[in-house]
C-alpha cells in the first residue's frame, strides 16, 4: 500500500486514481515517450476544443458561456480566469514581437499624432512604457469595468458585483484576444495596423455593450441608454485617471522633454511668423 502524492491518503495497490482527491496515481518516472503520450492525449482529447468553442460561442451566445459559468457550468468552456490568462499571455507575446521586430511601427504610429520629432519620440516612449505594463493594466481594468457596469445596472439585482467581475473577465479577455489577433495579422503593414489601433477602442465598447445586452436581455433602446450612462460614468473617471497620470509624469520629470519640444516648436513658429512679417513689410 502507498500514499497519494497529492493528499497523502492511503491507496490500494489496484487504485489508478485517489478516492479522496481524484488525482491520477503515477508510479513511474517521466520519459520522452510518456511525455509525448500525455501531450497527444491532452491535445487530441475532447477538452482540447474548449478554447475554440469558448472563442466562437462568446461571439454568438455570450450569455451561455458567461451565464453558464456564473450558474456553475465549469466543464464545457474555459473558465474565466483561464481565459483571462490566455488574453494576457497573447498580448504579452504580441508586445514582445512588436517591440522586438517592429519598432518602426511604433514610431510610425507616434509620428501621426505628433507635431515634431521630439514629440514623436516622447509619444513612442510613453507607448512603450504602457506596453511593458500591459499585464498590470489588464488586472486594474477588470474591477474598474465591473464597478461601472454594476453602477449602470444598480437597480437590476440580477448580477452582483462579483458576477460582474466574471462578465468583465470574459468580455475584456475575449475582445483583447480578438484585437490582438488582428494586430498580429496587420503589424507588418503600417496603414492596416494603424486602422486597427484606431477602431480597437470602439470594438471594445461595442462588444462589452453587446455582452451586457445578451446577459440582461435588453432591447435596442435599453442598450443605447445603458451605453450612454456607461459613457457618462466612464469618461469623467478616465479624465481623472489621465490627470493623475499627467501629474505623476510631470512631478517625475517625464514630461520635461515634451515641454521642451513644445517650447522649441513655439519658438520656431514665432520665428517663422516674424521673418514672414519682416519680408512682407520690406
């Protein structure tokens, strides 16, 4: 007789699984053959279709995936935290590839919204810093979105805040995976990549509203009103967050380069205007 390596309960010699914790009894060392066998079993098993099933069903029936998880269905689809982990991993992979092999795309994107080279460089540095803290931003965004959606549906007691966290986990993770896949497909072509970055936020807002519509069974007018209320709560909060980040960057000296660039640009414009006036009057 032996003991279970997971829970230390006594096992019979004929046991293939522990009667207490359900763990498989493994009494041999890992070899390449056993490793390949386990990989093949996991990859070609029925459960291996869960990622594809979860991804597709979150498009056409999110209330089944998310509502099922909230109601206790945990085998048919990837659970919320697992899906979130996939989203974070895929995003981290993309940003690694993006910064490693496509730095010109970052510079191109930053230059479109900058008046001069100094501003473009500062914008690129800020975007790079954001990319490096993607995982942290993910973790902070979920409770933030859940709090807003709970406030929007404050009078509706169908889902509590914890359940709104699950809704936000699935919805935010799903749209992140979808947008990241689009990034991976277009990062090699700057104009297409830029178009995706522009529509990424509207895609997120529309999908999140779509999920809430399906979860609460709202009609078209109701979802428009709820989306407007969501925006009324979100926009001021985003403004406050951006203001706080701006103050932190200013006090930390991160905006010195941008301020200097603005001064240089202003001086150049004043010099150009002055020279134009002198030439015109002469």
